[in-house]
C-alpha cells in the first residue's frame, strides 16, 4: 500500500543554517499529491506546502519543496532556519482511492540559538 | 483560515467507560476524518466519513469505535468501552473533497484512560 518515509526523527540545527527534511513516498498512482504539515507544541497540524506538479518548486513562509516523481521525493527546504521553525514536520501523501491522508513518521526540527 | 473545533480539549475517564469526542468541522466541508496520535508517535489514520457513511477505516478503528454526524451537528467519535491503549490525542479533520483538497485539523482532544 501507499506509504511515506521520513528518515530523520530529529534534526537539530543552529539558527541561520539551511534546513532540509527528507521525504520519500511509495504509491501506485501516477499523480501523487504530497503535503508538508507543521505541528507546533500543543497545536494542531497546519498545512505548510502542497504539490502535485512534477518538478515544480512550491514555496510558502520561506520554506520550499519540489515534487520529483522520478525519485519519489518531496524534500522540505529552507535557506536559513529561525528559532520559531522549531516544530514537528510531517510529510503526507493523499490516497485518492481511499480518500485518506497518509502521514510519515514526522521529523522534529529543533533550532538552537 | 478555516477552523475545525474539537470539544473537549482533554478528557479523563476510567477504563471501560464510554467516551464521545466531538468535532465541529469547517462549515462547507463534506469529508470528515479522525486521526490518532500517541505521544511521541506519528499521526495514524482511523476513519473517514462522507454522506453519512464510513468510507474507509484502518485496523486501529476497533469494533469499540463508532462515528456519526447526525443532522449536520457535531461529527463524533465514540469509544465504548474504552481501553488503556486508547489513551492518545485524537485529531479531527475536514475537507471539501478528496481530490487535491487540503485537510484542516482541529487542535485535538487528549484522551486519558485510567
């Protein structure tokens, strides 16, 4: 079945350094729809980015990601980390057939001064 | 942005009791979801609901679980009876559709089964 893999459970960075959170997925569908959600402590997951267009960069709030169907990847990047970026980041894949969003394991991003 | 409200924010009950978690989805949304998140673990899909029916459910959606949305009121998740392993945060979500539509999540209900 469909699945999403986030290899890093915890990423710790110093403020100002670039961020890259990995996300790969598996699906039988040729038109996957990928999402990044961010969840701050004691809050609900909130949509950060989404894309279904191959090789097109999508940006929001300083973060960007590009869906690459050739490598089944949708990595999240930011050029310069801020303290407020500390949160849990989920990559997710929409399974149209079953009408559900499948989440990866999540990556906790911790930004230090 | 669109808001999904969940009531209560925290519920403490004794094992074996019944509990109902309430969700007020975004007003024009048609699809509703419940997800379970055990502390420190990933979000796990439980069930989705459309047009008064369960469309898809996971193996986590045990026989003791049920969902309904009577007459456009709250979308509810009922657990009867509860078990210790049901302790988790339960997130409700809604969307307008399933095709390229964003899911909007509530703040979650933390369920503690003692």
